C-alpha cells in the first residue's frame, strides 16, 4: 500500500503555442544563411583576385589564417609607431647606433635603445672633467694622443721597447745623450760641477735651476742643495707670491702634487738660491735683519690677538652687568638709583683710576660700587 502522505512532483505546465517555430520561419532562416554564405564566398574570391586600391594595406584573410610577412612589412605604421619613429644611423662612430633598421622592415629597436650612443672607449681621454674624444674637441691638443705612444704595426716589440728607451734617455739627457760626455763638446767650454769640477752634472738642474752640480755633491752638501716648497719659502724667509712666481728671480722646479693629482703642481726652490736672495740687499740684507723682521711680525700678531681678546672680554662684562640689573629690577628691587633702605640714592664718586687692561680712566661709587668710564678731551 502506497504512502499517501509523501509529496509528489507536480506535472509540468503545458508549453505555449507562441514559442513553437513554424515551418515557414525555418525556411526563411535557411534562405538567409545560404545568402550570407554565398555573399562571403564572393567577397573572398574577389579579394584574392584583385589588389587593394591603396598600397600598403593588408589583404583580408579568411578566419583562422595568419597574415603573410609581406602584408605585415608593407603595412602603414600605427599611431604607436608614429610617435617613436627611429632615426637613421649616421656614418660617424659617435652617432646613433645602427640598431634601427630601414622603414621597409618591421624590425625596430626598443624605445629605451632608440637614443643609445655608441663610443669607442679606446680613443677616449680622461680630462679630469669627463671622458672625451678627439672628435668632440678637434682643437684640444690634450685629447690628441701622440702617434709614438702606440706600437706601429710594422715594428716588433723588441724594436719598439728599444725606441722607447732611447726616447727616455734623450729626454733625461742621460747615457749616450749626456752633454757632459759628448766627444763633440770642447773641454774648455764644457760645464762642470761647481763643487768638485766633475762633468757628470744634473742637466735637469742646469737647464731649469741654472745650477751645475753633480749627484755626489748634492748628497754631500744636502743642507745647501736641498729643495724647499713654496710654503716653506714664504714662512721661513718671508718671501711674497710675486717674488716666488718670478722664474727669472728665483728659478724653480714643477712636479705633480703628491697629495692629490688634481691640485696645482708643487714649486720647488733651491735653498742656497733662496737664502742668497733673502739675505741679499734686495730683500732683508742679512740673516739678523730677517730674524728681527720675523720677531716683529710675531709680536704684532700676538698684540693683535690680545687686543681682540680684551675687546671681547669688555663686551662680555657689559652684557653681564646689564643682565644683572635687569634681573634685579624684575625681581622687585625698585627703580635704578634707589637706595636699598629706602629713599633715593646719590652716588659718591671716588678718585679716577686708570684701568690696566683697557687703559681707560674709571671711577667707582663708594656706597654701591657702580663703575663708570671717563673720557678726557
């Protein structure tokens, strides 16, 4: 026996007659589909047989087929490509890189490489303000490296080293290029050492410092032939900058600064030449006169510092007295000049006394101790 209390699914509602498609509608839909298919076939056949009226536009392809490369290569640039038109590469080595291709191909460089500049680092020179080439500044001689620095292609390494050694000896005037040992010079006019008469003198000192001395005597008389810097000549012998810059008055050697290569070159002077000029009649006259001038300048410097110190100390005292008065007045001490016990205070000035520090005449009140300065006319 069936359970009558169990719920059952209700029967489905009858379908509406309006949703049914009639045979006439089916026929019309099939005719429309066939007409569209025939029209699409005619368009495809016409596009394959005829060329497009405007050159550069691709041919319409069927669905699911890729465009040929010729259609892509001859296509006009889009709005994105028009904004980043590649530049044509120049003929120079420092122009824009030849990464961009012609407009006939579709291969283009990335946007971040379109302004890329290619340099030949082997031709660059460090100018201490940037790396530059001879093409950047053709009139700058420092950028044009001499041809002798590089080994020629038709010369072996041994021959090139020999040539470099000869050039070095010629510049230093040493070895076979030393003038003192040349057989072409006459002995009576050959320059000799001023101390021992030797012919092997330092030719660099002879040319620049006008001093004929050999290497042995330079070490033997080190105190006389030692080199002084520009600062030492100014501080020890009280010489001025115009005197030290005058090569005719005081010849000097110039060498690179050992502390920093970008600083000015060192100027080195011979000690005996500096002493001859400083102790001569054109400058101080004698070593004693130089010592007196040095002591006078030291004394003036000391007095100037003491005077400046006393002036600042007096200003500090004045500010201290004013601050003390303001604090006393703000604390209820009464008006300035009032006596402490009541009534008005009258100053009783004592005798004027000269202050040892400032040299001014001062007098003080006997009761309150207030001090004032006096000016005598």
